């Protein structure tokens, strides 16, 4: 088994643990060792093996000047390649791969493909922008987690011969369809602008005015939590339990009528990648109501595995949610179709094995 270095600038953030882990769950020939400049407090999550780290003042020198500390320790691992998470991570990890003389493969999760701050040239160019052309030329491959992200990356001038689309997949797939479609609506995600939570709150107001009493649960935390809490004050049947671990999130989704993903593309270009929470809900037999800016192309099939509505349109969102709340049989049929679609096309083990094969193939071709 060969080692690979997985680079994530900030290691083990709670919101990333599940989908970061899933990428490597099917590996049998490569051993991922995780490195970065910052590590979240607490124990290392199960399934992650740390490698040499790039923290402190040495980490700052690595970021700004590409000076690699602990290079002997990295070389002693004899890694096959460096696999960087997110586009900016690729720009940061490029000097490490060059110092080790191994290929660099970068996974773009979609959210960063059009992020304005990445491509900023004025007044101070971003680090990503400063290394962009070098990254395009020297990285061995760019892996996008959706076809949509791949198309957008190609439009940015990334080389087509080195760009691949490979969804991460989910390991949350129930063995059989749900017996009942549940009652309420669940949102689960970071309380941030691109998640479109204010649109959902407006839709809830509309539904309450129309006489709908179904419960709504907004799971998560983030920079907009205080503002969302103030805006949501007084809405009957709305709960916001904060951040929950994966088992509790899955339990909430398994018992709901539908998952809502009202995401928007912000003025700064921030957007979803391929929302893993939507994939997980569908794997549990739950239909998804998503906006047309939620980047669920290829996952949510409108009218079949869920419903797609225009972004920022609270009336359309309320109508779609109301349609499923008043028609449990339709919700159940969509949920069953969603589960079958995910089982066939977004299985985490299958997708992880495909990623391992891609890393091996690209690395061998680059030697």
C-alpha cells in the first residue's frame, strides 16, 4: 500500500468530516495521511490519520513563500501524490508537491469555482490568483464533484485533458423505501448567505398564512444564526436546535416529509458544490425541494426525485413544499425514486474506489 498526502488547509472542521471521510472509504491500495496548517481542537476524528503538519510560523512561511517545513518527514513517507482539497488548497499545496517531486491532484468541491475572492487581482491579488496559471500548468489533474462544477472550471480556462467529474457519493442509503413519508420539513446546513435561509423563512410565513401547520426544523449553525433567530422569532412550529451530529441529522431527515435546499449564488460567487445533505436525504428515501441555484443538477430530478424552484422565490418555494405536505403519496413516490437514484449513481464506496483508481492512474502517467 502506498501513502498519499491529503492537504486541507483547515483540518477536521465539523461540517466537513463526513464528506471528507467518504472520499477515501473505499481505498484499498492507497493510505491517506492528512496535513494542513490549522487543526480544529479536539481529538482526531475516526478514520483520519494525520501526517506531518505545517502549523505555526513555519506554516505561514509555507503559505506565503512555499517554504516546506518538515520536508524530510514528508519524504520519509514516500508518498505517491498530493491530493489537495478545494481549489485554494491546491494553490497552497503546489509547493509541497513540487518539493516532493510527486503529482498534485486537486478536488474542486464546486463552491469555490466562481468565488470572487479567489480570482481577485486588485488591490491585492489573492494567493490562488497569484498561483493560478502555475497550478493549471503543473497540477496533474483537477477533480470536480459534479458535471456542473467541471463545466464551470473549464470555462475558467482549466485544461480539459486534466479535468474530471467525479461525485463523492454517500454511504447513507437505507436498505428499503420508507414505510411512511414523515410530516415536517427539514433544512440542514451552515447558517450562511448562500444557504438561502431567509427565503425559506418567507416561504414558511406564506404557508402559515395558508393554514399549514407542519413543523419546520432548521439544523445548523454559522455566521447568520443570530440574524436568522431574530427573523424567525414568533413563527409557530419552527425549531432551530443548532449543530447536531450526523446520527441526529439523519434521524431528523428520516422522519420528515421533505428536505429543503433553498440555496442561492451570492454576489461574491459563493455557491453550493453538490450538496451532500441532499444526497443523504435522498438515500434515506426523502424527496428534496431545492432551488435552481443549489447545484443539484444530476441529483435532484424535477418532478421525479424532488422539486426544483426558482432561487429567491419564496412563493414558488412555499407552493412546492405545500404540494408535498398535502400529498403524502406523491412525496412517498418521489422519496422511493430518490433512494433508487442515489443507490445506483451516488454510492460512496463505488465513487471512492473510482477516486482511488483515478489517483493511481494519473500518478502513474505523471511519473
